[in-house]
C-alpha cells in the first residue's frame, strides 16, 4: 500500500484538491449571502478600512456596550481577515463573490497544510485519507466559501505544528514560529493560547539555550502583534481586549451588561450562582468539547452540521498502541489541550473545534492501515464505509440548502436603505439585511431580544428611523411573533400587526421583507409587564433609565 501511495501521490493530491473545490463551488453559488455576523463584520471592517475609518463597526449589540456613536471600534473580531479582504477589494471593489473566492483559496491552503502535517506524522496513506475526509467535512466545506477567519487560523496552526516538529529548535526557527503564531493570533484570539503551547515546546526542544530561544520566540510574537495590541490599548484600554472574553464562565453566553448596569466579566457565574452552577457549567462544557468524537453537532441545527467522528476516535486508539505514534502526537497534544480547556469555559459552536477535528481525523486515518494488518482488507474497507456514512446527511443538507432568495431580498432592501437615509441615521435590519451592513453602511442597532416594554423605547432612544422585518425575525426574536408570523409553509405573512408608531413604507419585490418607519412616539407604559423575571438580555437597564 505504501509503495502504491508513493507512486500515485503526486496525482492523487491534486485530484483531491480539485475534487474539494468542485464540492465547494455549488455551495458558494447557492449561498451569496454572508453567514452570520462574524463574516459580515470582516467585510464591514475591510470596507471601513478602505474608507479610512480603521477597524470599526456601525453595528451595535446592546449586550456589549452603551456607546451611542454611529461608528465605533470593533471589539469582537481580529484584524487579519479584514486586511486580506481589503487587499482583494482594492483590486475588485467591495463584493461578496470576491470575498468568497478568497475564502476558497484560504480553505484550499488549509487542506494543503493539514495534508502536509498528516503526511509528516503518519505517512502518505493516512495523509491522503485525511485530505479526502476533510474535502467533504461540512465545516471545512462551509467555511471555504464564507470569508471567516476559522480556516485561516487553522492553516496557520498546522503550519506552526509542521515547522515546530523538530528534534532541536534553533534561533531562526524560534523567530519564525513567533511570527507565525503572531499571525495566528491576528487571525483568531485562539492564537493567544497557542503562544503558551509553542513556548513550552521550545523550552522542551530548544537545546542548551532554550530559555533565550523562548524569549526570542515571545519577542517576535509581541513585535508581530504590536500594532494590534497598541490599537486595542488606544480603543479599549487593554491590549488583549475582546468582547467574547467577557463571557467565560458567564451566566449565559448572551449575558447583557445592562442587568447589573456594568459590563459582564469572566466568572460571573461563580459570583452570582455559586460553585454548584460552575461545576454544572464545566461538565456541560466538557461534553460540548467531546461532541466531535461522540454525538457530532447534528442536533444543533447548524447548516454545517459536524458528523460524529466516533469511528475515527476508535481507530485513533488503535493507532496509539504504537509507541512512535504516541511520541509523534506529543506536540499536537500540547497545542490542542489549552484551547480545548478554554472552550470548556466558553459556550461555542462546533466550528471552534476545527483543529481538533483535523487531529482526530488524521490519527484515526492512521489507524486504518493498522486495522488492515490486524483484521484484513475486508475489515478495513468496511471500516472505511462506516467512517464515511455519517457524512452523507450533513453534506447532502449543505449541498441542497440555498440562501439565494434571502440574499435577493436583503440586497434589494440594502439598496433601498442606502438611497433613502442619511449617513448618520440609525436603522434596525436584523437578521438578514444586517448581514449587508458593509453594503448599506448605516448605524445599525441589532434588534434587542427583549420584552416590548423595553425594546421599543430602546429603538426610540437611538433615533432609529427604519425597522426591517424579514421572515427570520419572529424566529430569532420570539417575543415579536405575536406581531409578525409567517404561514405554516413559510410562503406568506399570516400575521402583520405592527405597533401604532410604525408605518409600513416599503416591501421587497417578493413581499417577504417589510420596511417600517418610526413615525410616532412610543407611548409611556406601552406593553408594560408588571413584574419582569430576571433576564440576562435587557434592551435598557433594569431601572429603565436612558443610557
């Protein structure tokens, strides 16, 4: 088998890469709309950079800050993806298709890095199997057509693991690793814990001058990140500021600072609910981190649902019977454990575990030849079929889904808003049109997830002029479902009952998206609720006072 792989590897690798691109192109064509606020934020930062506005955003989530500025520093994203998009937009002009093509290039590069890493550790056969599996792994397919930083970070991480896997690390390599880990941090905050892992590895493999090499590594890392760290100090007062960090071990992922009229902080759960709540949270976090090798994430309803890798995990245990394999896995384990432990403390989507998925897939693939030697060809081929079977449903769902209709509506409304508003007028466009904030470029308040008695005064206080209601809003904001509701088949509006201070001024060509203008004042006590339960997402502070 090894000789056969060596003979055909130069053809099989390009074939699998082309195959992966062919799998991704239909998904790219069928999804011409950014998938979520993270992707939209990268696009928005790139456009704002091109306009001389720096790393900024016009979107406001009431759970993060109390700023009333129309544009403010972006505190929830890293800069690398936006800078790469800026370079593309300088050549093509802002657009989602050029951004998708960049994502496809990054996704393909990520596959190459994963293949190179697997080949170095486990040989050609396991590497080809890893490349084949990742070519159809939904999370890798999806984020190869969406300009998110996930696969950029993953590619950087495995490039670091390839270079760091040496018997002794010299000074030039220490400096290069510092630079690459710095780039990984600029792509994604997970890069900060990669610093710890690689620093430990250099101390282990750095030879007689290991401490000096580790200091060199850290110095180059800091130099690489220095402009971004300085920007964070200037904008937020902290070099490593990230709004996502506020929610480590928090009372829920969406805990809003308005509940206490102070910003949420890590360990709020311990402070307000006690050790038992923290223990339960940690237990759930452990189960979440283990999802890729147990249940998968199919139950979460993500379009890129991750199939269970339990078969790979079993084969990985078979591969780990070999001492040399265990030794080769030392560096990957050192690199993987810190971010896995961190993710235990932070509610997250399965996509954050992309690096873990690669490692389990590669190690499990290396167990297939072992199974073949122990149980014969038939057992190995049967195992291969069983490994592929869980991919069928999520990959089929991904290939058959489409956001084209939503994209048409969103683009039409985006153009309407841009042509009928002043540059400083606030709008509410959540959830679909908000994904085009980089296109219409107006101060945007994300629709608060709150009782109407607080929601509408919040919009009024911000001076919101237009409110967009699309079919997804009643689903994402259930407290508004008694005002707007789609028919059971989703074909038309079954209920349209806006409050008296909203006047309909436009509908999309399909009739699915409605634009309202706030033409009146919210009456005092409108939709008042006598006693509000404690809720971690308030549109206004508990007192009801203004920001």
